[in-house]
């Protein structure tokens, strides 16, 4: 990868970081501030770099590495969170299959429909529950 492509990749990662922080803070300036603080640069430089202004110098080696490392750390946390959710889902699906069993499968009830009236006819409802 040549230097121009590397800088474009770092810019793409910086844009991702700013967008992610924007979804958290709801303010573009606050997101620039948060990302700039995390990667060790000024918010004004980061804003110029992300927008591709010519007046923003290419990132220094340390800032470029910090952007890459911060991006990789966030992506790693997202992947770990997804794996944990998948594992929990597999556990829940396994429990659900054990509870229902192949001979005890329950048909889903469509929203807005009620249970069969014959199932509730024999129930005695206490007076305090009646309206």
C-alpha cells in the first residue's frame, strides 16, 4: 500500500470514529473533541483532515497509528460483543429446544388473536380481579 492509499485509509477510519461518536453524543463538535482527545490531536485538525481540506497536513506517524489503534480497538469490542450475543442466542435457542422438545412444539399465536375460549371457560376468576 502506498502512502496516498494509507492516508485515505486513515481518513476513512477517522470518519468512522467521528460518525460513531456522533451517534453517541449527538453533536458533531463533541464527537470531533472526543475522537481528537482519544488519538492525541486537536479537534480543529481532525475536522479539517476528515473533511479533506488541503490546509490539514497529513497525519503524523503517531497520530496515524493512534487513529488506526483506536479504530481497531473499537472494532474489536464490537466483534467481541457480537460473538457474546451469538453465544447467548445459541444458549437460549438450545434451552428453548429442550423446553419445547420435538413433540411439544407450540404454534405461534398471531398478534391480536386471543386464546381458545374453551381453555379459559373452566377458570374461576376471584372477585377482586373482576372489573
